[in-house]
């Protein structure tokens, strides 16, 4: 919804019909294009929350710039949204600094520099730090530090800024390509804004400013270049640390598409104009009614014929990044196991719940350090009926104690196996072994 409001703020259309078409295109890219689906599927709840508050902050700032009579309240709303951003993740501080740059730009005229500075401190910084800083002061009181720092040095070394000259960062993959696309689109938008070849709105300039802030934040954020794997590193740009660049980049692209679309398709534009100036309300009502009817029929037919995805698209290769060979373990579980408890080691729980989420999953993401004794303790405490184990997604190694399980088929009966994963049925003997642990 926040992304749709921002799209509406930059497009030159007024009719709901026209805006609706572009909103559908925006959501099509976000929800229906497989690479975006796989990337968003890997985002955490706090990543989505952070993105919402960043979008809310820039929308409030747009309102403050376009409505001088109520600027105070919109700036206060911007500060509160930035506070929620900081409270969600520490890199929200980058956005507070970036919004200061936007505020002190020429978009917000003031009587004097002193009054503008006071406005910034009282309406933006004070609410942002009051709301966002609460958790960090709490950590300082309870733990003696603003945030956990056990892995901070290693994480900083894995930032994009520290690895700009590292060839491993530039292995071709979708996150890298989208990051470069976002850089290019943002640079073009800002350049055109300066050269003024297009009639840019203030809202578009602020949106490009937000994307610039998000990209800089991503470059500086620890662990933004990849993952720590034991003593090694895996390079894969973590767009989730500045997930806001995904909807904003698409909105900027749609703005350019809409502009050139209007230039090149005058015939379609004339249809929109005739629709806008229509003198026959009954014809317009009939047209809108027909569109709604067709849409309703298509929606109902899709719901009636809906089939859940088989397997776990994007993750059937087990390894991360995606492996060349695919495992059928998720498909096998979804077809054969219902209303049961699964102990998962190395696999993603999303693919094991089944449809409609009838299974319960007890998971351990790292399989390389799994051992037999700890496994028995989990079986004793959680009473699972099946044990699903894969090679470790990062190290690509099997648990050392896997052979011990395989040597006891009467206790742990293999029911599915491929080169990447294996599923055991835990028999009564296996449960009794765990109960004695």
C-alpha cells in the first residue's frame, strides 16, 4: 500500500483507471516475477517492517514539501517514521542522516537557517531518537553495550564498502544485477533532474533521494556483501538490508516507462482522454461494470483452480547459492506426509509444512555441526515422527554422525533418499533410544 501511494505521487495521471494499471504492473513485478519472488521469500519480517517505515517516512516528507500550511505535522510524522526505522534496525541511522540532507536541500524553504535548524532538531531528530533510541539505551543499561558486538568486526569486513575491489563480489547473480540496475536508474534520475530534460515533480526528486540514501546505507551496512560460513565467506549482496530499493527502483522505472509510453502512444492516450471526457455516464458505468465482472470471474476461477507450488521453488537445490542438482525431498514430504511432526536438519521449514500447513516442523538450520546425541535429545523432547536431513547448505557437507543413524534402520528407517537429502521414519525403537538419553 505504501509503495502504491508513492507510485501515485510520481505518475502524471489522475484517473483511478490509469493509476490502477500502473499499480498492477508494480505489484506484478513485486509478486509475480520469479527472481523477485525468490528474493522476497528470503526476507525477514523485520526487513519488511523496515521497508514500510522507510516508505512511510518519504511519503510524509513529500506531504511536508507539498503542503506548507501543515508542514509541521508532516515533519513530525516523518520523524516518528524514522524513529521506527532506527528502532527496527541500527542502519536506520543512515536514513536519519540522509533525510537531513533532503530537508536542508532547497525543497524546504525557511525564513532563516536558524529556524530551519530548530525545525529539523525538534520535528525530525527528537522524535526519531526518542522512539528509535529507546531500544539501544535499554541495551546499554541491561547489557552494557548498544548492540551485540561478538561478530561485529567480521561483519564489517563483509560489507560492500570493504569489498568493492574484491572480484568475488561481482559473480553474476540476480541481487548483484538488481543492485547495479538500481544504481543506474537512480543516477539517471538525479542527472535528468539536474539537467531538466523532463518535467520532474518534487515527489520524484525526493523518491530518488530516498533510493540514494538506501544504496549508500546498503554499501556501508555490515554483512551486506554476503555471509560468514565458519571461517570462510560467501559473497552474495544482501538487498534485504536496504529492501526499500526494490519497490522504489521499480517505481522510478515505471515513471520513465509511463513518460515515454505517453510520448509514443498518442492513440492510447486519446482513448484515456475520451474516457475522461465521456458524456455518457451509462456507458462509463457499463464499461467499469464489465471490467469488474471480468476481474471477478478471473479471480474466482483462479481461486477455484489454485494448486500450491510443488517443492520449494528456488531452494530445491538445497545449497546456497542455488546448486546445480535439485532434490525432490520437499516434493516427497508434501505428497506423503500430513498431520505429523518433522525434525528438520539443514532444510528450510517452509517446504516441509505441506498444504494447508498441516505438519509441525522442529528445525535446525545448520546440519554440518549436528550430532547424534543432540539429535536424540530433540527427539526425546519434541516427539517427531520423521527426521529429515540434508547436506549443509553452505559447507555442502553431511553431518559426521549421519552414518550412525543409517546403521540403525530398525530405529531410524530410511523412507526417502537422494544425493542431497534423506528422510528417516523414527520407529518406536528410535523413540525409546531417545527416551533413555
